[in-house]
C-alpha cells in the first residue's frame, strides 16, 4: 500500500492529540495501539484477495491510482441506468498521493460493472449488488471514508462512547482495514471492558492471524461479561455466546487442547447463578459440534444467567430434570 491511507482526524480522536500535532499522512506507529502491532505483523494473511480493483482519479490532487474499492452497492431504485451518485464503494481507501478522500472520478469500467449487475445480478454477486448500504443509525454514505467521518462527528460529541468506537471498528473491519479496526476496538474496551462486541471482534481478529491465546482471552471476557450485558435482546445474545463458545472450542481443538475450552479463569469469575446453570449443563454432558453452533446453546444460556428467561419458552433449551444427568458416566463428548 503506497502511503498508509490513515485519516489524521482518526488519529486525533484515538490519541487525543491536537490537529497541528498530527501529520497529514500518519503512519501505523501514530495509532499507538498494542493490538494493532500484532495485526500489522500478519496483515497480509487477513487481507482478502482483490475483488474490485479500479483506476480512480482523486478530485483533490487530480492524481490517478489503482484502488481496491470493495463490494459495490448500486442504489438505483427504479432507474434503468445508474449515475455516479448511485454508487457506494465498500472498501476503505484514501488517495495514495495526497491522503485525501471522498472525491473520486469513477472510471467507465466501474460504471459498466454496475450496469452488468443490474442486468445479470447472479453473475456479479461477489463484486456488486443492487441495493443500499446503511449504517446502524440509518445513515447512508457513498464511500467508507464518508462513513468514517460521520462516526468521528458522533465521537466528537461523545468521545468516550464505547458503542460508537465499536461501530467505527466494525466499519474498518468490514472495509478491509483490520489494523484500524483493532485500534478502534481497543479504544472501545478501554472505556467499557464489558463491551462484548468489541471483545468478540478482537478475538476474531487475533484468531485470524493465529494468535490463539490472545483470541481466547478476548472470547473468555465475552463469556464473563455476558450475564450483565443489556445491549442485545436475549435471542441475539444467545447467538453471540454460542458463536463465542464454538470459536473457543475450535481453538481448543486446533491447539491440541493446550488452550482449555472453558478455563478456570472463566469459572472463577462467573456468578453463583451462572455457576449453578453451568454445572447443570455439564452434568447433562451435551454433544458439541463445531459445524453446528446451536449445539452450544445450552452453555450459552447458562452464561446468560437470568437473562436466558427472556428467550421465548418455546425456543429455550430444555435440560433434563436435576439429577438425571448424574446417572451417566461423566466423560468428555464432542463431535469432530
């Protein structure tokens, strides 16, 4: 990547530095993020193969460059032919020459991609789709960098909002900048350690680069904080916990069981309510299948504590009556 393509304003918000103290073209070092250092060392293993590389012209300096624009959304509604304003580019990129963003002259071949997607959407599904990208608050932006500016505007009003830092991390992660995502998620949990989504996402990033111990540490923090987390409805929280447990179980297997599935660190930090439910599930001894995250539902509901009661009864896991599981010989069961 020629130039680091990092927004100076992002550095200001992340580090608290004044505008005049931040370079116009900041480097990775300016992020001052321990998590980012790990990701950068393995960045190439995280980057997907280029899907949509196009030659774009920067409207600020009039210089051309090849950019990965990401998956393209064509917000055409009932139009027969898209205009430049109808294109939403999901990749995060800034000018390689002047580091500006948001003002681009789109080439003819990109326009043709949009027209082809309208005629034969099934052939273009991996590169382009007819529809609209929208953020959590309903706002919609042509470029990922525009979405970044929108979130930085919100963070200027609430700089310690862990949820907004998480949403900024999500944008970077979705748009192909995991190193910037890691810095944002790290900032999020610095303000709210039990921000489950940020802990989960950091675990996912570290697992992707083979840092299994670091990944497991963040996944475990998701489980510990789950009982008191109120940002999700109960079914969504269960799904997130089941996914977390599944990922932990896979790490356990990948490392030849050197990293425990459910460590003493977790067991020592859960409440008595969760401990009771957790023990009941272990007595039942469910089969865990990494290919089916719903097999982790019983454990997920245990870590939810009293929140599991908010799941519709017809969707809750029905455990055997207390004591019935003790008649079985306790053994470790898993489905590979």
